[in-house]
C-alpha cells in the first residue's frame, strides 16, 4: 500500500509546480533527441504504436523522438534501462500491460515499477477475443462454461507464454467461471494459432486483430471480447462482462518516465499525447490496429496502472502462475 500511495502521489505531481516554473521548463524541453524505448521487437503492434506517438511528438516538440527496441525478459530489460536512466524526460518507456503483470511474477527485479516509474500518458487499449475451434459444441460463453464443467480437465486452453497478457486473460476467465482447463503454453500467439485452427487445442484468448481473419473465414468461432463493451470490428460478439460481470482483460499502452522527471515535462508530454489521440488521422491509425484510444491525466494513468497491478496479482496467485 505504501508503494501504491507513492506512485499515485508521483502521478498527481504534474500539477504541483508553480505555473511560471512549469512554463519556463516546458519551453526548454526537449533540447535534444529523446529515446522512446519499446520492449518488444520491431514490427509488432506495440512498435507501431510507439512509432506513431514518436512521430507526433517529434513534429510538435521540435526534436527527434527515436524509438529504440529493447526486447527481452518479458519487457523487464527495456523497463529497467529506462527506470535507471536520468530523470530528465530524455528517456521514456512505452509501458504495456506486461508491466502490470510482472510485479507478481518476478520477485527479484532490480526495479520497482510502482516506485520507480512516473506515469506520463495513457495511449490505447487493445481488446482480446476468446476464440474456440468450430468443433467445440458451444456457441456462447454460457454454453462453453457448461461444456467445460461437464468435461473438467479435458479442454485445452492455449496461450502465448506463462504470465503473458493472453495467459492471464485466460486465468481470469477460469477464476471467475470456476473452470478446470488444461493450459497449453506456446512461444507466442502465432505459434499457438495453427494448433487452435487444427483442433489440437480447443480455445485461446488472442489479440483481436490477429484473430479477425480466422473468425471472418469461419476457421475460428469468437465467443466474447474481453473489453467492457462490444467492439465495432466484431459487433455481434458479446463482451465477456455480459456473462461474467466485472471481467476485463485488455492489453494497454502508455508512456512512463523515470522517477524524478520534472512535472512540467510530464505535463508537456501528456498534453501532446492527448492531442495526438484527438487528431482524426492519428486516431484512425489506432482504430485500424484494433485499438481504442485511452486519454487522461498522468494521475488517471497512475490510478489505472495501480489497479491493474492489484488485479493481476490476485490472478497470478489464484492460478499459481510462474514466470517462464
């Protein structure tokens, strides 16, 4: 609780400096190129999102914002690099949902995400979708739950790695529905998809854009999306919360900076990220990626991250999830 309070205090700090000081510093920032560290390899959705935001910030703030890919250790390598950097706004992290899951999975990290990160700006959420092979005799979530309860330990639930957002989405479903499913872990969603389509596993929580083609071609059946409400790209697919009230398991993205980053720098970045997300052309790029833009203050983002960390800690404990 102490670390949570510290984190929320840091988030709220963006509005604490005198106005004149904030304006003076904001006019000077940035004075040199800024690194935006993305903790996954180039080419995936997080990398594209990071580059979209970096391009906007470069154009609006007059200095290059350069994306630097630092994958490895379930985002922990790149995260530590940023949180150990100078707190001057010149090194930023594209934070993701993994950053809220990892504190419960890894007990010997060299950083404390709640204590060492300052929330800057939320960017977007990306829903998952519960897919089943068409051979599964269930066309709705209640039918699947009934089928799974009648066949405990006989239904395979694929995921893209222990402790990943896809895995914990499935674990949250099992916890809330009271199901005994068999976890089948793959090295990434792409590796699991052929077995799901081929019927060697029966179900999976997948990133919605990656599943769309299979759903529309009839190779997979979508039972629910993991966002609180239905999605425009799959309007006939219900939200899981319609059957399990309170269920939500989105991927998400945002910017954080090292602890001690000046509040006026945080405010400048937050203002520009929100402006980017309000821009129709940029907003459409996010929609095309299957994302929903997610705006707010640094304090809003800090509260969201703290709630996510608390939620996934409960799920990790319930499912006895271990890091790969």
